[in-house]
């Protein structure tokens, strides 16, 4: 028969470990404060957040983790620890697509941790403005959904913005029907963001085929409207239901269970190479034969993987388009740099939107 340690002995052991953990956490925090002092002494100003450094730390945690905690749990713990330590150095202000409770705010917390000040913005354009003006150090904007494709407002805004992409984060989107109604029969209107309405189209067609669907600026705004209209419901995340005290009528009503939204971090920073990066570009060729081939050829020559390509009207002339491209690697990497130099000679305009670490989890 296997012997079992007494419960009191195990609890004493846990208490001892907790004390050691707390001491080590505070030691780490003290080091973070010293780092801030050193940076200030060296004349560094602005944000002390470094996306490349954080990415390297979190990847190292995954490599070191031997369980029983999952990699996801270990990364979340250290992300929050780094977030709290960074706040001791200099708290970050991060703009997001508000109001409180949106998936964009969830993306902020996943990427930066909870020790940041989140600043809600009504539109994607306002997020860009907040960062460009210096009112916020960073912004988080949606750029692509696995079901519905790119968010055109985000791409178009880069055509006039000097901001760089500093990072990315992915959120698994679970949509929920919520409101104050007692039964489905009472529902007269469904509020949600246009993307969420699209992501739940099949469920709505089957269960609420004759109910009016109204697109609003965000899922959180939809929840707010549902909270003041007894016969209206919203499609939003769990956090929105908690904020606006709504009942969850149906959970996970999205048509695609693996529906994921990719968000990008925008700011003034340029990230260093981590060895596991992406580079985002926007290029213009003019309306010329073989234009797409001239774009792709340099990447093929140097064996650089292309993650995504999207065309958008340039707004400079009729049938004139620009191409938004994501490639593997960092613009400072030798092969990528050589490919970009060749590409520059093949196109009318090349703008590197940023090289940044790939999402850790």
C-alpha cells in the first residue's frame, strides 16, 4: 500500500514554498525598478516596454516548463508578473476599441497583462490618433478574423499613419447571446458588431430568423443597449455580460468553433529580431502587367515564406491598388533585407509597417 503524506505536512510545505515564491517575485520586482533607474540614467525616455524582450522571456518559460502546469498557464502567470513589474517602472497606457468589455480589451490583457491602464476609444481611427498624439504608448486594433477575413478599416488607416506594428495577439472568439428577456420569443432586435453578426449568421438564421439585426460599433456597446431594452439582446463575450449584468441566454453561438481574431499592437517602437518574427509591408505597383509577379519574386528567390497578402484600393487613382503583405522573418535578417532591397526596385512604393515577434500563445 502506497504511503500518503499527512495533509498538515503538505500544507506546511506549500506555505514554505509560497513564502519563497513571494520573496523571489519581490526580488524580480526590485530588479525591474533598478532597470528603470538605469534606463533613465542613460537618457532613455518614453515606454520601457520591449515586445522583443518579453517575447524571448515567454518563449524561454515555455522551454523551461516541465509541468504539471501547462505552457499556457505558465506563460499567463509570467505575463502578469512582467506586467506588474513593468508598472513599477512606468505604467503603460494602451488604447483599445471600447467601451469596456470588448474582445479588443481582452486582447490588451492577454498581450500586456492586467497592470496597464486601458483607454477605450470609439473607433479604430481614434486608437491610431491616441497613439500618434502620444496620449497612449500603444494601441490594440483587430486586423484579421479567421472566418470573415481582414478588417479593412485597420489596413486603410496604415496608408496615412507613421505608426509601426510592434506585436500581435490572437483571441479565440466565443460569442454569446445575452439580455434581460425571459424567453427567446420576447426578442425583437439583436445588437452586435457587424463581424459578430456575420460570425453567428447560421445560428441566427435558424433560431431568430425574423428578428431585426442591428450592427453597432462594438459588442460591448451592443451589451449596453441590451441592458436598457428589455426586448433586445446582444451578441458579445462573457466579460460584457458581467459588466452590464445581463443573463447568458445561449453560449458559444458562433458558426465556427475555432473562430479566431488576430490583433496587432501599434506604437512608435521598432522591435529587434528575436529569431521568430513576422514583417508586415504595404507596397504599390501601379496598374501594370506582371505587378504581382514582381512583388512575389524576391521572396521566392530567398526562400522567405509569405503568411498573408491582401489588396486594397490605394485611393490615389481608379483601379490603383496597394498590397498588404505579411512575411516570415525580421527586416534586419540578412535574407529578408536582401529581398526587400530587390522589392524596393520593383515597386512604386514600399513601406515596412513593422517587424515584430510572432504571438507566443
